[in-house]
């Protein structure tokens, strides 16, 4: 059955919780000058949104796009979950279409949770057997969120045992001014290390003295304490 965005939004409004919304506005930094300034929340938990997804399979893509363009954070998150489900189940033309929709609407994918839940699927999975120049274009964007999309998209490659793009992007973003990029990049480096510790440590020995502190801390989080301290104190051999 076809479902209109207006019907979905009515359902979301009915699930709204003002106390949870207030907490979310604080947690996701929506105050003046913060990274998500002015974003609106309904106060709906992610598991509740996930449970809605299967029943909305019949939602036409234009209606999903309307949801993605909503002023409310949860509406946009639900739209991304719908696109991800459609992408996984779809044929190649549909996957291409969804990938393009995603890239055309990055201004609405404007917080770390929205990026992190979607980029590895709607960008990373799509590019897996394709040219990956797009990642480097995104990494050069003025948009914090597009740069984070580039990094987080490589999670798909990491899970396939492919680390080259993660390491290349990490090197490119060493001087990025945004802490949210430092966290994402350090996280992906840590994921590389979970699968191939020598590869992570080869990268670290070359770059750890130049890495932003947060990026380094995230990257070395799973190392033995003695080795973590050597990196943090700048005492690890580069040989």
C-alpha cells in the first residue's frame, strides 16, 4: 500500500515526547553556535523508528524524499532507514537512484548519527566495486557532514578487509579543524586495527605526532595500555 509522507509525519507527531526531545536537543548540540544549531527533535527513540520501517515498504521514493527534507531530525532518520532498506533489497538501477538521492540531499544529513547510520551503506556499499574518487571529493568539501560521510563510507570497505581508502582519507584529514571529523577518523582507524594491527601501527608511526589528540585517542583505544601511553607521550619509535 502506498503511504504518503503526511501520514507518516502524523504518526511521528503522535509518538512525540517533549521531555525526550529536550534531552535530544542538548545531546545533539542544537544551541546557538553549536554544530546542529536549530535542529528540531520529536523525542522518538531509534528502536521505535526502526520498528516502523517494514510497514512503510510501500512508501514511494518522492514521499521518502519529502520525509528526508523535514525540519525534524527523527523524520530524516526514518527516511534514511527507509532508503537503506530499499537499497539493500533493490536492483542496481534502484541502488543507483537511491545513491544519487542521498548525494543530492546531504544538506539534510546534517548530524553525526544521520551520517554514521547511512554512509557505509548508501555510499560505501555502492562504491565498493566502483571508482572511489567521490570519497576524495567529499573529503574536500566545505561541509563537515560531507567530509564525515567520506570517512564513514569506508566502514564498508574495512569490513571487507580493504583499508587503503580509510588510511588515505585519514592522512588527508590530519589538519581538519573539526573534532567530529577527528572522532570519526580515529574510530575508523581503530576499526582497521581491530582487523589488522600492523597496518594501523604502520600508519600511526608515520603520523601519530601530527594527529589531533582526539583522533589519536580514538585510534589507539584498543591497544595495550603501555603502547597507548607511548603514543600519547610522543615516545613511540617511528622505525
